[in-house]
C-alpha cells in the first residue's frame, strides 16, 4: 500500500517466498493482514495467501489499534520497522519485529518531528519487549547494540541478510550471457535521493562523469525525482540531456532492464543497513562502485570497488577504472555475479519462519 522502496521491497519478497512455501506444502498459508481502506500498489501475485482486510484506520493508527485485534493470539510477524505496542507488551501474544535500521536516530535531520517522535516512542519499547527482533545485517545488529547497549548479548536480537533479485528472477538472469561492456551506455544510480544517501555527492560525481565521457549518459532512478531533497547544485545546461531522472519506479522489470544496460552502478551512500541495489546490479554483471561503510563491505565482499563517500577524487578514480580498463571491468562483472548468487530471499524467509515457530 506504499511505493516500493527498500523496506516495502523486503516485505514483498518475503511474502512471495512465504506464498511459494505454502504452495509447496512446506508451511500453512500465513494470514496477511491489511487495512480495509487504501489501494494496493502493484499487487504481488499470490496463490496460497489471501489478504484479509479490516478496520477503519490506515497507517500507524491501524497498526497500533486494529492489527492486534485482527491478529489474535497467533505469532505476529511485522516486517516494516514497527509493531503494535499492545502486542509487544501483552503476555501470550508472541511478536517478531523486523527493525531494518535506526536511521531516524542516526540522521534526525532527515525526518520531520512527528516521525521522530513516533519512532522514538515505539522503537525502544519494541527493542526491549518484543519476543524476537531481527534486523538485516550484522553491521546493523552491531549499530543497534551501540545505540542500545543493554541489548549486548541479548538472544532476542539477531540478523538475517536480505536477498537481492527475487530468487526465481535471479536464476533466470544467471542463465543469460552478460550484455557486453561496449553496449552499456550509461552509469546508474538506484535508490532514494536524500542527504543520508549522499545525493549531493552523487550529483557531483554524475556531472564529473558526464564531462569526462561525452559519449555516455547517467541515469537516476529514485523516489525523490529530480529534486535531490535540498541539494543546491545545478546541472550544467550542456549536460542536462544526458542526465536522466526517471523518478520512482515500482515495476521491477523496468529496473532490471536499467541494470542490464548499465556500465556500472554508483552507490555513494553515507549509511545503509542491507541495501538491495548493489546486489541486484551485480546479478546482471554490472560492477558496483560503493561506499566503504560496514554494511556494504559485509554485503559486497571482494566483488565491489570501494571509495570514501565524501571523497570525490576517490569516486572519480573508481569510475575511471571501470571505464578505461576493460580487463578490470570484466573481472568485476564476473565477481559481481558470483557475489550476488550468495543471497537468497528464501533463506531469509525460512529464518523468519523458524523464529516465529520458536515462539509458539
């Protein structure tokens, strides 16, 4: 019921895996609980799971006030950072909360006061009281413990890495030869366009890239369109036609086509928990140029080229290396595919099922 960015995408992929496991008879179909009001965005195709819609509210009001009643006493899995406090605090109402990150706490200026107040009230209680809390990388688990030292050694807190492409799509992509380097005519960024994601650094790097390589384009796919959330940098008029802002795209196939044709993915974020675009791009043999931050080094291993996100010189050097050294490009394209194959939504889904079953 929301545009498909990181958190929503994780929930969708897990829902698809739960459905496939139910179709195969490996689990009973879980109940999918939704507000009664509101349209679905690009509804996923489900065979065994039937959505149940109810209540008068939407958003957090529905989650806090009406979801507990709809869920009853069965284990409740909440995939979107928060969970109903009535469930978390009640006895005999087991709840597993997926807390993707604490970015509202790390980057308060990126959120309005209402959001910060809501999350500031909910998240500490969820972390202390939920029967199980799972996050999406070991780097984020350690960051949560740093923010809340009382959780050190707490067995309720664990992590399960996100997948990349949908598992079925990843298998089909792996069977197709890579698009050759010469046919890939643009650099690419996929992600929200915010200060936390280093939107200003991205735009500066894209402009420098277009100046250096006049035969190339740079494509930006992201939720904030061309606004770049407060970034005060103008695109030179002579480059504007080659810098494409495609805005928010919810259709996976369209994004996959963008990966397939990209010479490289540029991902200069200051902070991530378990980002999807680098692994997705890698599945298509698209070399990933990424920030040297804990979640990305954990996730990308030796298959990405790294830079310090605030250093435009390092970013330019990484771009230059894959643009001007074909042998290195092919090396990282091969590394990329091998690294992407390590990640699976099915593995994450099965880990979550085990957590829920352990609470019955």
